[in-house]
């Protein structure tokens, strides 16, 4: 059974996106499958992950083996 984690805070700029990406990275390193649902209209988590996967794909290394 999966677990749902929600990173929320009414105040802006308090590290919600950073915490989400850090949690994803840590859980991925433990071999967990993680789905990030980016409900932010600024889509900063999506941009961060897109840039990460672009870099990882070019380097041929990393946590997901270059799979998107
Ligand atoms: N643990 C931390 N220590 C220092 N700086 C941090 C930490 N977490 C986040 N930051 C910095 O704080 C800023 C805001 O972080 P982030 O974008 O994750 O916040 P947010 O809550 O998602 O913002 P928004 O409400 O605009 O979506 C960024 O510059 C980020 O690098
Ligand atoms: Mg954010």
C-alpha cells in the first residue's frame, strides 16, 4: 500500500518545493518508487525534476538510470 505525503504551508517561500524534491531524492535512493504531483501553478517542482532528468540523461548516471 502506498503512502501519501502532503507538503503544505499557507505561507510562500517556506521550502515546500525544496522539501518535496529532497524527499523524492532520499526515497529514490532507498529504492522507493515516488510519484510527485505538482499542484503548484508555478510548477517549480516540475521544472526542477525536468532539469534533473535532462542532466542525468546526458550523464548516463544517477538514481533512475536515465529513465523518465
Ligand atoms: N532547508 C533550507 N535551508 C535553506 N534554504 C532553503 C531551505 N529550503 C528551501 N530553501 C530556500 O528557500 C527558498 C524557497 O524555497 P521553496 O521554493 O522550496 O519554497 P516554496 O514554499 O515551495 O515557495 P512557493 O510558496 O513560492 O512555492 C529557495 O530559495 C530555497 O532554495
Ligand atoms: Mg513551491
